C-alpha cells in the first residue's frame, strides 16, 4: 500500500509479438556512434535489451577506429558529431566493409538524404525524435534484409 492507503496496480505490458517470436528476432553486432551521452546510453540499452551486441562511441573517429579492429553488421550513427561526422564515418565504413549496413539517426534527415554528400546510397535514415520500438523494428528489418 502507498501512503494514501491505496494499492498501486501497475498495468502489465504484453510483449510485442514481433519482438518475442524467435523467428522474427535478428541478432547482430551494431556499432553505435552518437555524441549525446544520454541518447547513446538510451539507444545502446534499448538495442541490448532487444538482443543486439552493441559497441557505442561518442564520436565518429573512435567508432571508425573500432570498426578497423573488428567487423560489425550495422553502423548506427548520428550525423552531426565531433572529430568525424556520421556521413564521413559511413563512407569510410563502407570502404572497409562493403557489406556493412548503415542507418543514420538524425534530426537532419535532409542532410542524410542529400545526394551530394556521398553518403552510402543504401543507407537508411531514422529521423529524431523516434520511438525505441521503431528503432528496434527498423534495425531488425535492415539486418534481416
């Protein structure tokens, strides 16, 4: 009972069938580059909870250096970051590994979609703000493709 004497009843969230059906769960190694500390931790935790192996970095250069050490299935990157922006990171990542999939998470979708910026043509864009469920679903779709 709480102080007011009423029992607090929390609703039970039913699991999303798309997230719990073993046939639809796609695990993979994700390299996350996001300079906002809270956003990076938030995204990494959500993806880890969905079963992904996530390595997270606060700038493009650090993420690129990690990518040079080991392969990843997906690069999930912000665009505006210090030291190396997400578009340059994506270009270099696809030079190292042409099979890596790329998803931009950004509030600047027009920048990512601009054909003059030389971003990888097959890259997906998820515009901020977004719901974590949408992020996980998009990542699963991209990795399953």
